[in-house]
C-alpha cells in the first residue's frame, strides 16, 4: 500500500544539560539501543519520495532512491559474495555522487522482528532521529581506517560518507525509513552525542524538534532498489552535508505485512 503522505510519529531528543550517550545494541533477539537521554514523540507529515517533484537528490535533500539489482543470492551469507557486492555498490555510489574512489567499510543487518533477529543474529532498526556522524567522528573514522599518511592526504580534499540501505527480503513495508530534507535542518537542531559500541567509542548526532523539518519516505523499497543517504560531506559549498533519519511505525502497513529485513552499507567517497 502506498499513499502520497502519512501522519507518523517520530522520536525527537528533548534538549537537556547532560551530553547524551547512545549505547549501540548487540545483535540478537533482544537487540535494543540504550540512550541516556529523554525523547518526545511528535506527529509529523511524511511525504512519498517516489512521487515527489523534483525527486530528492543527494546534493539537495541528502538522499535518493535508485534502482540497483544486487549481485547477491543471500545477504545472510554475504561473505560468500562480498567482493562482487562491494564492487557493485562502489560503482553505484560513485555514479550517483561523483568522486574518484569509494571505500566500503561496514555492513549492518537489521530486522524489526524479534524472531528474525534471534534466528539471524541481527540488530533492531534505529527508532530515534539521528545522523551517523559528526564532523569530528567522520574524521576520526577515516583516520581509524586508513594508514596515517594516506589519511592526511585524504583529509586535505573533499570526502563524504554515504549509506546504501536496502531490503533483503520482500518489499520493506514495516519500519521504513523517514528521511529529513537537509535544507530544512538547522545546525541548532543537532546535538553531538557519544556513541559507545563494543569495538569503539565514537560520536553521532541526535536531533531536537523543529517544525520546519520536511520528511520523506520511500514506500515498499524492494530488493532491487537502494536508498542512498549522505551522512557526512566535508564540502561547504551549499550542497547537503547530512540527512538525519529514523525508522518509524508505518500507519499504512497492512496487519499481515512481513517484518522488515534490511542491510545498510557505509562507504567513504573520496574526491
């Protein structure tokens, strides 16, 4: 089922005096994030990105939907086909965004079903509005991944981080992504927050309410489509630098809609 727009409930950060701490979940049936902060639910209008004119773009809104037939038989056994998949999404992102090179550095499987998470050992959808990187944590991630000399060279030129998000089962009807038009986001809406995971401590951005935010989603994203989300861009030329986003409960989803099963892959793009 698709509709031109929805009224949906999204979770915004309540401003506070204490720096929020986001503790990343471990995969499994009971996967759940733990955030030392208070959130408030807000009803917002979420527009259908498939029918938007002009269509959202990486440079303007910070996200887009593209056709992409993934060369993968089973995403739960990605190691067997990782090389081919990563080559395909590098080409996909470079074609969409430009750039000289792209580096794939992360894959995360998620489901909104406890049963699926238990069987597949995956994580839950992130159900608070966030962006994956601050300026500082994007730079730190690059330094963590590359040799020092190469990192210094890369940091002197433009670089970006793009997420490639897709359904790995049927169309994603439950728990779709809501994506905020970057042009409607104010710097004052972003709160740098500590992100703790078993393997490292980083930083992300949580988001406070602003009625100017304009939200989009893509109904029923299929296995042969991908949502590209720009989560950081070092360029300051007026193009989108980040697209905050969240999973949300889809009020238009049929009662018998299957659970969401998805993968997101992160890439550095170098210019």
